[in-house]
């Protein structure tokens, strides 16, 4: 059970994916996801040079013999110290067979990926973008609902609506992203037509994640209403935890600001200090509304095993409902 087009496409045991988490998607976390039967991505953008990314890929390979991939953001920023082409070349040289892309259409990069035998999971926020990605040759699409962490798009459409729309519109496998963190969400995604789920926030609260303990504790304390959407004013909405720096950004946006003025608050050193040094009020911490469901900090294996075991129990309960049999338990 739970063998889908995604498990077949990527050669994994369970259709559970850990997306790119900048600063946090290090070898230890990615390998733990792989060893537990899922698929994890090292985030290329964490590493300012090809060689640093190469070392992290090789470190991950020392920790697992299971499939893993690399996340490559296709958005080009003037402050970048390495190009998208550099990252793709490194991934190809290291024999990585799957990448997660996001930020813009992957069309211009598809020949590089295909020539290297790399499968592409493209993450997008609207069905029309997903259809474009399918047309240019990606192997699967992750559709990101508005409740997600990071950049969920401008249209405020939730996963509950986006997933079946994408499943109806696309022939390639669809991965559900945004709002998923437990067995109930996993089964719901499959019921809506997805071939798997992609989780970010939930994997931050695991033992293998290198986030500072203060960050994990903050996630445990947070409720589903403790996130805020930043960068609306510059056309690049981003969901993050409510804290002092998020409030500062909102005030700047209310007064009128530019993306360049916001950049120091949103990227780079402040974000690293928040995640890695536990300065939870001083940097943007990207989390989704699913943070309200985060109640413990298990190992990655415990998390994935718990989702699969819980999903089996839910399917059995639903079967009993459909068969008119007595139902035990509400969860």
C-alpha cells in the first residue's frame, strides 16, 4: 500500500518528500529522510560555491545508499555568488538523479537536466504554472497551497482546492505541498488525487534537523495562527513565523518599501542566525500554518513510520465506514 507513481519514479519506499529548507537541508537530515524511506533534498542555495555543495553531496552519500536529491532555485538574484548553471553542473558531475526546482519556469534548463539523466520535480503555486512545467518536460510537479511556508504564490488558494485541480489538469505525478504534517494530511492528499506529499515545517521539528533547539521549541509553542505573510507589497509573498523582525518588515511594507530595502531582513546572515543560533526574534523563520500540528520532536524515522502506520489505520477506518462496520476511534 502507498506505492504511487512518485515511489516508482524516484525509487523510494514511501511517497513522502522533504523539500528544500535553506540553511537546514544538510546531509544528516537528507540522509535520515532517505534511510527512513522518503526523499530529501539538499538545498544548493545554502552553499556559496560549487565545491561546498559537492562536499555536502558526498557527505550525504557517505550516510545513505538510498536516493536523495538537490533543490535548485531557478530565480537569479544579483547578489548570488554562483549561477544556476554552476549548481546544475555540480549536480550532474556528482551523479545526482533528481532535483527539486522552483522560482521560475525550468524550460531553459531542461536540456541540461535531460542530458544528465536528471529527473525534475518542479514546485509551483498555480495550476497554470504547473501545466507549463509539464509542457516543458518536468517529470513531476509539486503544487503549493497558500497555507505553506516559504513563497506560496499570490493567489491565496489553499491545498484543498489546488491539489484536485492539479490532479485533474496534469498527466505527470502531482505532489501535494502546504499544510501536511501527519497521517491525516497524508491520506487526505492521496484522496485528493496527489501521488505523494512534500513537507517542510514538520521536518524542521525533528532530531536530525540542524535547527537550533530554541527554534524547535518555538515551533512546539506556536499555533496555526502564529504565522504572517510578508513581501506582499513587492509581489513575492512569503509565510513566516510572527516575531520581531516580521513585524518590522510589515511596518516597512505599510510605509512603502522596495525589495532591495527588505533584502537584509529576509535573506542571508539574519536568517542563518535565526535558524542556527536560536535568535528566534531576529531573523525570518519560514513556517507554514501546519506548525499548529507540531507537538513533538521525533527522529525522522519515527516521524515517517508514524505517518505510514497512522495512514494504514485511517484507511482501515474509512473502509469500515464504507462497509457499514463499527468504527473505532475518531483519528
